[in-house]
């Protein structure tokens, strides 16, 4: 109906608060628990987790910003970016289980290999590797091999070399 709504008592991680949001909803992804909408106060497109919305109040107010509605790509780590790169990882059984359990949207990108003890993960992710880096660095000891791209290997290498560990 192209009407403005109020997302009542939206629980935001970014602002660490619970507030009402006046938005123009234009793209709903139930499986990903995501609503893309134009925030009428911030004057920008935003992603909202459906599970964080208490209630939706439909207003009689028609959309004002339809020309600004722009569907943005979201990767399986729930990072919003139209700048994405293709990645390929080889995962042990344990790493595969952790990936699917911590990031359920990755499940559809995991494929069996000839070796039943390993799985391939191939998909497009944000070009800053947010989410993916945390997973790889947090669970590399379970058995994660970066097949491609080299830019991911370089990115992870820079993070590791910047760490400073001190034993007390």
C-alpha cells in the first residue's frame, strides 16, 4: 500500500536502545529476518531485524521518499554492502558445524566434497570480510583453509600480524 509505518519498540544493537522508528518499508526477507526500509528521520535506507520489532503500526501517511528506496545486498553474515567478493573456504566437520550454528544463513552455501570429513563454503561476502574474519580467526584451529581469494588471506595475515600477545 506504500504507506509509512512505525516500528514500535525496535531493539537496536547499534544505538543500544529501544525506540520507535518511522519508516517506509520496501523489501522484506523473512528467511533472513530482515526488513529493508527508508528511515524517515535519518533520511537513509536501513536494515531492521524483524525479530527486534515489537509491533508495527501502519499510518495513513503515504511514502514520501520512494525515489530513495534502494535494495542493498546482505551477505550470509548479515553485513550490508553492495561491494562483495567471492570467497571459497574448505572446512572440517567441526568448523562447518560452527559456521552453520553461528551464522545460519551460510547453510545454503555449504557443499559436500569427495572427502566426507570436509566441506566447501563458497559465496559472496562483503569486501571488508566483516563477520567472516571473526569466524575464521576464532575457529581456525578446528580446520579452516582459505582457498580463495588471496585478498582474504592477506587481510587475515594483517590482522594476525597486528596482534600483540603478552604472557603475564
